[in-house]
């Protein structure tokens, strides 16, 4: 059985949504960050980086959220959560999934952990890094918002994909920003469409996430 090692409201949320979309049997394994379970010897055998999530699929052990999403889409191709191989749409899928994880998520991580980018105890420096990261995220959200300016319902167009789960998760992380994703003219309605999906609602309920959800 598929096993998703997760913690509420972390990067495991996107694969959690996709697993609910697939409707296949899977097991959620809570990795209690409050108890530093993600740094335990047992967990580090699964992910030596000590980060969440991890997906176990038989003998296959995967970390990195984008890799997990690709694996789930490819091993459940009949669910059509990724465009056909070798198609132009597939190339767009790769582009946006990589952009989401390598550009938007990476910048969000700087915002949430600014102290990693300055000397220990440099509170003023950390505050400046955080402010700059939030500003940069704002620019990236505008780029994402523009993708929907043609009226498309989903990130790639008419077809929902695993990339939408990733986009929703990252937009959700901005919910306490001064200018969150939900306030942008196209992202706001998009996030509401995502919230309306039963799989998203099930993932929210499973993780007991408090409002605001976006």
C-alpha cells in the first residue's frame, strides 16, 4: 500500500490532495515535527534531508514533493493527472511543476526561514531577508495570476492536473501575507475552484486544517 509520511500544512499537502483525487488505498503516517520526528534516525533512513514528505510505494521510497507528484501521476495514468507523454501539454506540465517547486516554493522557504540566510542572532538581517522574500513572492504570484488571465479554469488549461495541487498548496502558504494569493483577480477564483473539489476538502479534513484555508 502507498504510505504518505506527512505533517499538516507542510509540503506533504499537495501529494495528500493527489492521493485523494486518485481514490486509491493509501496510509497516512504522521511525522510529528513538534517532537522532531523528521530528524529521527528512522525517518532519516527514508529521507536523509530530514524533510517532509516521503512517499513509500512498495520498494520505491521518494522524497521531494514534485517527484512524488510525478510518480503518482505516472503510476496512475488512467486518472489523467498529467498530460500524455511527449505532448506539448506535458512539456508545459513539467515547466510549471518545476517553476512551482524551484522558484515559488524556494522563495517561500526563504520567507518562512529567513534566519537560515544570515548570521546567528542577526535579527535585523533576518527581518530584511523576510521582507525581500515576501516582495519577491508577490511578483511571482502576479506571474502565476497572469496564467489564468485567459479564463482557463486550471493551470494547464481545461484539464486539471497534479500541478494544480502544488499551486494550491503554495498559494495557501501566502494566506497571512499582506497581499495573499487570494486577493489577486484570477488566483482568487481559482483557489475557490480548488476548494470546491471534494479531494481538497477531504485532505483539509484529514489534516484538521483551521480556516482560513486560503
